[in-house]
């Protein structure tokens, strides 16, 4: 959790808040790929792309 707090503080101080949506989308896509690796969800995920 401290990593997320530090990242948020960095983005706020450096005026880089426009990076927050990009980071969120990358995390969501990464989680989706990890979930689709070898689970029952895989056929449904592949139909999205």
C-alpha cells in the first residue's frame, strides 16, 4: 500500500496527474491477462479482443 501512496504523492507533486488514468488502465489490463492465463474466464476474455 505504501507504494501506491508514494506513487500518488509523486504524481501530485510533479503535476503528472494525467498519468493516473494510464496507470489504472495498464493495471486493469495486466490483471485481465493474468486472470485469463489459465482459468475458466479465458474463452470470454478472448472474445473481447
